């Protein structure tokens, strides 16, 4: 569970494009690729769901 939360944090920072080089290097050395891929897919789906909800509320 801890690895997935770290992967989620890494993906969120990647979406915004803000991450220190040392922190990113540490994350890539400790995380497994499938954790990052799963977190990325989940965060992208969540982002799309939020955008669709906001648009639906506005329109």
C-alpha cells in the first residue's frame, strides 16, 4: 500500500510537471514500474471523471 501511495504522489507531481531531480531519482529507484503504470491510469481516469463532472454541472 505504501508503494502505491508513493507511486500516486509521483504521478500527481508528474501531471503538474513539478518534481525535484533528487526526489524523482529516489522515486524511480524505489518504485516498481507496474505501480507507476497503475497509478497513472487511475489518476488519468480520475482526472477525466472530474472534468466530465464539472462540465456536466456547468452545462
